[in-house]
C-alpha cells in the first residue's frame, strides 16, 4: 500500500534546527570542584567556547528555576551572561560589551 500522507517538506515545514557540537581541546576543560561547577558556554563576541566557572552556591540557593550568572572575560573585557537551570544546563546565553560608569563621570 502506498503512503499518501504528505511529508513535512511537502507541507513547507522547515527542518528542526540542530545545535552544532561544542568542540573543546582536552587541556581547556577545567574540573569541577566541591564549590565550583564549570560549564561550557559559547561567547558570540570572542567566538570561543568559554569554560565558565559557576559557584554552586548561586544555583543551589536560588529560589528561581533558571538563574542568570554573568562572567567577565576576554580582551577587551566583555560579559557573558548564561541562564542556568538547577541541573547547570545552559538555557540561554548572551554576550555584551561592558561600559563603565567611571568612563562617563564629569
């Protein structure tokens, strides 16, 4: 019997986007400690995968299901904010330029 059901392609439904794999050299991976969890996060400003340190206390004591943590790194310095759930999974991330108040004081 011939399948007469239209496919997703026939209906114009786009393919499910797949995340590209994060590739990190072995020497770049830092090991978790009792107080710190290291999470791999992609930074759009420096185009690198950052091994971002997360103090476990911040996530464990947060009343929120998803917690924002910001990490300053790079040259020139910029910020990488990751939204982490209770399993330290990155839900979203965003990089931003840092502007200092002292640069605009009169």
